[in-house]
């Protein structure tokens, strides 16, 4: 009875080993486990005792699978079945002719088990017919600086970004606010109070060419800018577009409407001691040129930069520019530490006021959502 039990146990152990997928390498090493997925560069296999192992695809010379695997070839052919290896080529059992012939390793771009294939098919269907709620991602930045004692100041920066991107189009919604106050003396004074929000849509016409449209809104208390409205659009070109780096250049035209409020300043040539200026509006047609750079320069470091230049076509000689850059260092999957620099400049500020507003801030960044497939 005892011998029978040991025999059954030994058979079960051997059977479990036989039931595993086998991966053979160039150096003769063999791994047993469940093949999960591969992308033509690496292969992921889940083993019982060593956990998940990633194997370089070039090092593999043979696969013997006990489960159904799904192969995708460079020409788009898809095969499904148990895999064996003959003369360094992969044979898929049950594959229909003419695809039944052995598949050279270099022609395979994807390997997935049934579970991974099902997940991939669902995501692919989402990408092919995406609902508006799919593929949103973004970030929320918060910076805070306080001083107390001989001085009493506070500075806040808040930024929000939401992006929905598919292979066909991209929608970006953004907003940022900067506020600073000095309570060192009475009455307290506001030293910065800016707000900007906008939306931009990009539509790819091909692998490199895209068109875009934008709407942008700004206020600036210290510049007495009650509201700047900008509406524009144009054409862009993807100079670089990879999984980790994007560099775009773009150009077009825009309409700008600036509404400045009335204000009073110290008269530089008194009397009277104060000079008052009335509210005014300026409507302009503008050209628009710019570039945008976005790169994952390391596993934990992301760099973003955007520059836009608006030469005024209605009031020759006037212009304005916007520059934004940030560096984010990832601490957790959802949390980063970011440093941001921004510049807003107009060549035609109201009398007695400066045209530049520079902002340097640092603080936490919380990321959310799921990016494109």
C-alpha cells in the first residue's frame, strides 16, 4: 500500500514537470514553467520556484509548450496552438495551411498565452473603437512655500493636466494657477496672481503630419490683464515619435483678444502724484510657431518642454511668447517630485508695467489614469 502511494506521488511529480512549457537556450540551459508573453525581444516565463523570469529572445533556440500559445508574425499572420521546435524553427500544431510550415524565430513579433491574448484583444478593440472615456491620463502638481518670523509670505502653485491619446488623435486639457502674498507689513500685498487654462486637440493625418486646434485663456492681476482669449490652429510635424520620446514642431495662425482693466500707478513725473490709465482692449491676428519635447530620459526621470511664439500680424512689431518646462523624478508609480519653470512675455505691456512673468516652482506631482495601448 505504501509503495503504491509513493508510486502515485512520484508519477504526479513527474507529470507536473512534463506539463510545464520548456524553453531551451543557446548555452544548453533549460527553463520549465508557463510561458506568459513575448515581444520579439524578450520572453516572460512564470516558474514554480524562481518566479517570473525574463529571457532574451536571441538566446532562445527551442520552445516545447504544453499549453496553447498565440503567435503573431511580422506579416500579420496569427497562429494558435501548441508549439514544438524543429531545426531551430517553431511549429504550431493544428495551424491551417499554408501557415502550417515552421516559423523562423526572427519572423515572430509576439507570443502570448490565452489569458494574455484575451487581454490584448480587448485592449486592441478599445483602441480600434475607443469610447471618449478610454485612455485618459494626467497629472496634478502642487507647490507651496511659506516664511514666518521676520517675514510672512506664502506662495502656491497648482497645475492640472488631462490627456486622452490614441494612434489617431490627442486631446489635452490643462489649467494652472500661481498665487503669492506678502503679509510682512500692513496692508498685505499680492505679489503674484496668475491663472491659465486651455484645451488643444491634435489629429494625425499620417505617421508624421498632424493638424491641431487650440483655445487658451489667461488672467494676470499684477499686469491688470482681466482676460486674454486665444483661438488658433495649424499644422504640425512629428520629428521624433517613439515610445519614450516625442519631438514636434508646429505652425499656424491665431486670434487674440486682450482685455486690460483700469489701474493707477505712482506718477514718475508729478504732479499729480498718481497716474490713472483707462481700461482698454486689443484684438489681433497672430502667426503661431512652436515646438514641444517630451521624453522619458531614464526609468524614473521625465522631461517636458513647450515653446510657443506669437508674432502680431495686426500690430506689426508686437509679439508674445510662452515657455514651459518641467522635470519630474518618480518616487512611486503614482507620485513624483517635480520642478517647473515658466515664462510669459508680451512686448506691449500696459504703461508702467513689465511684460515678463517668470515662475520657478517645485513640489509633488500625482499621476493618474491609463495611457494609450
